[in-house]
C-alpha cells in the first residue's frame, strides 16, 4: 500500500502520479524497470510498445514541466526521469534486459569478478584471438571486418538462444546458469567486434 507524500491518499499500487491530487510520486521499492514502463516482466517485448511507452512517460515526467513546482516535485521529476531513461536503456538492449531479469531472479551476471564456467567456449575464444592476431599482423582490413561480421552473426544466434531459454516457464529455477553463460559469450563477442573494428580502422588509416 502506497501513500501520497502530499495528500496522504492511499493507493494499491505505486504510480507516477497520485490519482487524488496528481502530485508526482517517488519511485516505489517494488517498481522495477518493467513496471516503470508499463510492460510485463518478461524477455520478449514489443520494441514499438517499449518506445511508445517511454516517449509518453518522458513527456509527462520531464523536469521542464515542473520548473515552477515546489522543490520536492522538481527533485522527484528528475529522479523519475533518470530512472525512466535507465529502464529504457536496459530493456531496449536484449543483453541488458536478459541480465536484468537474471538479477531480479537473484543472479547478478555483471557483478565484479563474477564468472560462469564455460569450458566449451574456451577453445573458440582461442580461435577468435588467433584469427585476430593473424589479420592484424597481415594488416588485413577486410579480414578484420569479416571477423566483426562473423561475431555479429554469433550475437544474433545467441539472442535467439537466450529468447528460447526465457520461453521455458521454469527458466528462473533451471536455466539461470545457462542464460548467464550465454550472456558471458555475448560480452566476449561484443569485445571481439569492438577490437576488430578498431584494428580495421587503424589498418585502413
């Protein structure tokens, strides 16, 4: 049960504005990124609905609308707008969205020092690094671009695998580690893409 800080009215669920006095409300403890954007807590989201909800809420919560309001409302509008931007950034990126769902389930994939054993991927990592080293030593810009393209294709395949895992009704109890491993691989491919593109640009210059 939430209480409005201004008129003290009670509401069953925390909302951006008090239904009684329309004063902006603080972000509630139970409000996660999904609820902030009015979306179901799941991996599969409609990108158009995500962007539409974000734009609508951004307009209503923009600090400029509260420029003449009292100090507390100005502060709350800034806090909500900032949290809304964070929510949109996380939910728009499938990797961050998946990691956030895992965090809500109790597993912080991006915690400092956190690793997930993935022996099957170790050999593949060595192959990627060997390909990178060879292309760089040969100053092969086309080869480096090809490495980046192949890594992007692997990322797309990983997104499909992650989506399939989240379709399982019991993912939160049976597939958390598997999803975490897939996300760790995705981070590695992100690094490969960045390194290959940077090396390709250096060779071409």
